[in-house]
C-alpha cells in the first residue's frame, strides 16, 4: 500500500467526518431556532402553521443530528435558576396564592409549552412519542437528557389518561393495518403469521386494545384472552394454531395469556391495570358463566436470577446439592428427560416461589410481572411446571409460568395491601412452597 495515499485517504475521511458532525450540529441548531420562534409566537393560526413547519423540520433531521438536537433542548429550554430562586424566596416570605402561581410558572420548563405547541400540528403527538422513544434508547449514556424525558412523560401522563383512551375489541374484521401491528408488537408469545393470528382471534378467544384519537391505527396496549373451562397450566395448547375451538358460551374461566405494551415512547405511562379491569367487565357482561379471571404469566427474570444467586446458594444448607442439580439446565433438552426433570422439579419450583415472593431489590419485588399484577390487586395463585417449553420460555424462566387470579371483590383490598403494606398476596400453597426453598429463612409453619 502506498503510505502517502493511505494517509491522504485517512485525512479525507477525518475531514468528511468532521464536516458531517458540523452539518448535523448546524441542522440541529436550525430546528431549535425554529422551535424558539414557535415558542414566542402568539397568533393561534400562525402558531399552528409554524408548528407544522417545526414538525417537518424535526422529521427531516438526519440520525446523527438527534444527539445535538436533544442536547440543545436540554440546555436552551430549561427553567431559569435565578427566577426560581427569586420566586421561591418571595413565596417563602409570603406564601400567598399569587406568589405560589409565580413559583409554579418559574419552575415549569419552557420545553413543556414548546411540546404543547408542537402538539397543535397534525401528527404532533406521534412525533413526540417517537422522539421520546429515540431519546430513551440513549438516555443511560446521556443522563443530562433526563429533564427532557421527564417533561415528555409528564405531558403524556395527561394526554393519555383514561378519558382519552378508547377500548376496542380486535377480531378478524379489524382493519388489516391494525392486525399487522399486533403481529409486529406482540412481545410475550410471538405471532407466527396470519394463521396463528386467525386462531388467536377465533370464537373462543378475545383480544382487546386501547387506542388514542391522536394515534388511530396504533394500539397502545393489547391483551389476549382464552375462554376455557379451568385455569390453564400450560401456554402451548393456547398457542397451538391447529387446536380445536371450544364453545365460548360454556366457558367458566378467562385466561389472560399475553399483554403487550406497544409504544416504547410511552414507557412509564400505565395502561395495563385499566385495561385488565375493563376487559374483565366486558367479558363478564358478554359471558355470564365466567367465574374466574386469571393470567398465565411469564417469569422473565427467573433464569437470570438463578445465575446471580450462585454464591448465596453455595453458602446455604443443602445449597451445594441444589446448585449441582441446576447444572442440568445447561442442557437445552433437559425438560424432555423425565428423570432429570423429576429431580429438578422440587428445587426449581421452590426457588421460583421464593423468587416471586421474597427476592427484593431497592424495596421492590424483582419480578416486574409480579409487581404489575399484584399492584393491580391480583392474587398470586400457582406456579405451573413446564408451562412454556418454547426456546424463549426455557431461556428466561426454565419453562415455568405463574397464574395470577383477579377476584373483583378482593381487587381493591389486595392492591392496598401490596402497595401500602408491601405484602405479597399469594395462595397458601405458593407461600408454603417458598418456605421450603433452601434460601428461605422462614419456617414451614401455618
């Protein structure tokens, strides 16, 4: 290779890279200048036109301009610290309503008003949700963006409250654009094509989703339900596209086997508890025979937790024996070998019960699904052995799943007990199972 030519090529690459970075920075500043103009605009009609222009300008930004753009949003549209200090001092000296209002105005970032004005343009809500989705992907490496994220989350909490949400039943007659989104977004049990989706929307199934007027073809969250004659112990029969349909009128149990949040940009905005409660009411009106409403839920962090507790297991009485048994999980076919599965079952079931009820970090249960359902007022009913033997199910939870049961008369009391008193509402059998875990310090009494 000719050394001078190589160096010239490298120099051109560096210069081009520098030009690209400068171009991205300049384009980001141009958009922010447009946003500043939008914020100072007082006319409603001209403001709406400027909002449309600002929206188009953001959408035209190249990918490498996102970081300088968010940096400018964080720096240029934050509250004035001096004004906050002045109004806070005035309120401290005289806590009058007028001084409180002045303080509230001082602490509200101009960004929030900017986002409200951007929302005036058609497509503004979708653009802001998309902006937050992109921001969240890089938030960990850019902690100074936290204030921008907080402003968007605060506004979305108002814009996406229950009063604006529309519950819709999804069936085979739903527009194809929405059905395609279900296949795309399903995060719990993959939908493998149209035949699979068709079975999940059959007569003995139900699917419901929340929609928002500003995102008419975008489900915010959806839930899939199987109408059965008992609480399901395995998800495989529910996911079998060739399974025979049953008569939904004879069902006495509704199994919620999948719930998916669709919009990453709305992370932290709670829809699930509202959705489950409303779906229970809808199903109760449609099917009078339904007596039990339960989930068949994944345990997404169980296998990772098992890996992390190796030192704790080694120090526990009988822990070394259990740790030796757990080595069988490294065999991807372990669950098909009856002798190995039988030996693993007691230890795995007890460890899982302990994980679900006792494993805590920063004062909260480790398992996010348990936090969600217990926080909604459900009761942790039963752990199901080898309930999900898919590759994904084995990797994240050793094939185990758990049933949470919603009994409407108990929901509010259970919710209060979990949220206020930090007590896990679980069946006697499941608590007993947790107590026989080698990690448990509780006695197996009562």
